[in-house]
DNA sequence: GTCTATATTCTGATAGAC
DNA sequence: GTCTATCAGAATATAGAC
């Protein structure tokens, strides 16, 4: 999927990759949808693990540096695997809807992110929405126009500073 | 395509929509790829037309209001047709590459956009990149999480103000 | 210019032998 | 748990009648 996109992988291709016939995969998953669902869940579990690698700064004055680090973790997580990014954040498999089980992991990941942004003073819904829009925008521009490069990745720090300035300037 | 996504439309479906058998379409286009290419080109022509609906403010002091209007035009153009948005700005048809002819229209559209942003003081490449990333981020969040709604659309004005502030504060 | 008929290849999925 | 054999239907595309 990483090379050819989300929808490009057939059961036959997948079977060949893991050294099996396609039919044998049905001993592990009842349908292709179930495989997508497992990938969705696993992706969000990986996301939770990635978020937790941010060293939490004890000093509040370091909030800005920590915010940049949080943004970098998110950006690198997304650009490291564009198929995973599409699956988790762009809902781009036609007809795919995660199971309640898998969706619960996604909700947990969102709440973990919100909790982290709150530490940087980003609490209001509109500020959260502007943060996520900016971050996903940087990621998708990077993936679409400079895959493997750093053109938008280098804009992360100015973007975070800009967002924090905006949040501070625009209180409740 | 608007209802089911870019990759979902087959030649059979398309033929049925226009009251033909799929095979008859080959009298008009030599392949499905050629149809995608025509749509790509037409989409960028529509984009050029949309950009030109922005009333150009004579007074430079109105740059901010005009910038907001430019952003709104872009946002509304994208969210009005998510399939077109994917085709033009997310290159999401696997294996599709526009012909040189169609690509030239896309380049013209990009240059028109850059020319407009220059009027608002956005000239440096990094400032342009941050603008486009923020705008496409707002659009894709709107499409993915609140289709048909206004949750991210209402963030356009604060986002433009934030971007212009950042640009002014960060000169060459 | 549109049709029928068809070629070819691919898809997800099932049945049943071993 | 993996295989062969197979199904039923989808896909893009071509040939040729009218």
C-alpha cells in the first residue's frame, strides 16, 4: 500500500507479499474490510505510542519548544507512511467505516492530542481546529508536492509560533 | 464522482449517467485516462474563472479584506465539489498524470494565485507555502469532518489575519 | 454515433481436499 | 492452516453490425 496507494492492494497481492495464496488470508481475516479495520486500529495505536515519545517539559516556559516537538512528532508520523496517513486521517477508502472497537482507539488518540495542546494554551475548539487544519495541511502539501523532502517540514516551527501567537492574542 | 469518490466511477456508470452504453464513450474519448485528463484541465479552467471573480480592491488598505475574499473563493471552490478538489489538488487517482497540455493550465492557475497573494505582501516562497498549506488544511478538514457544514469555513478570516500578521512580522 | 457481442483481466469470496 | 479449483461479477477496451 505504501507504494501504490490505499485502494491498490488486492487480496492476491497481499497474499503474495506474505507468502500465501489470497484464499489463505481468509483463515486470519473474515473479509478485506476486517483487514482495513485492523490496520486502522493498529495505526491509531502507533499514533498513541508516537505522541507519548514527546518529552514533557516540566517548565511551563518551555511550552513553545514542546509544542514544536509535538508538531514534529505528528508531521513525521504522517509523512513516514502516506498510506497510513490517508487511512487514519483522510478516510479515503470508499465505503470503509471503522468498527466501534477501532473507532474507540481513534477517539482516545484525539483526546490525547487535545490534552497535549491544552498544555500550550490551545483550549478553545476554534483554536484546536485551526491547529489541526494547519498541521494536516502542511503534511498533505509535503506528501503531494515534495515527497521525501523537507520543504513544508521546515515550516513547522514558524507555523507553531504563528499559531501560539494567534492563540495568545485571541483570548476567551 | 461527487457522491462516491474519484475512483468509484466506472465507464459503465458514466455511460448510464449520460444515457449511453459504456462502449459508446470511446467515440468521444480514447480511454478513461483521457476523461480524467479532460476533467483535470476543465477543473483548472473553472478555478481560473473562480479566482477572477474576486473584486480587485483599488485601495491597498483594503488588502486584508481582499485577502479574506480570495481565501473564501478558494475554500468555496474546493468544498463545492470534493471530487474535483481531490483531482486538482490531491492527485489521488492512482497512476494518473496530466498531459502536458492540461498541466500547463494548472501551472497558469498556480501563477495566477501567486500573483494575487503578492498583492497582500505574501511574496517569499515560505510564506506562499504556509498560505497554501493552511488553506488546503482548512478545506480537507471541512470535507473530512463536517461535509456541508461551516466549522472550518468560519475559521477562514482569523486564519487569513494570522497569516498576514505572520508575513508582516517576518520580513525578508 | 450507438449498439451488441466479446475479449481479457482483475476483483473478493467460497468449497472442499489434504 | 494452506492449498487447488472455482464462482460471480466487476473492470477497461476492441470488433464489427447498423
